[in-house]
C-alpha cells in the first residue's frame, strides 16, 4: 500500500468513529427527550384539572409515541359519525382513568 492509501483508510476510520459517536449522542438525547415528553403526557392524563381536549391530545400523542394502538382510527381521521366516535372514546378514556385511581 502506498502512503496516500493508508492515509485515506485512517481518515475513513476516523470519520466512521466520529459518525458513530454523534449517532450515539443523538440517540441518548432522543431517549432522554422521549422520557421527558412521556412523563409530561402522563402528568396531563393524571391531572384532575386538565380539560378533555388536553387529555385526548395527550392520549393521541402517547398512543403514537408508544405504539399502543389505543386510539381508534376514526378518532384520528374523523369523518362521518366522528362525533359519536369521539364521545365513545372520551367515555372509554374516563372509565380507564377511573380504574387507575
């Protein structure tokens, strides 16, 4: 191998290590941020002063982040009869919150 080839290999290896370190740092920050957001969403759900709209939004975001599939499709994508679906979902949410008390 010539010197230029060796130098290129060293540079590629160094760049690979820099990318891996940056990726690990990003993933650690994302994990910390998700934990913070999830704690905030759960606090909203447990807050007795929270409005129904705030709770429904917290449930929708929590459902999306954790892939729970709690929220019916019709609630996320309202169409014909969405008011009845929303009312049914709100009742189920309130019943679930009562179970947790």
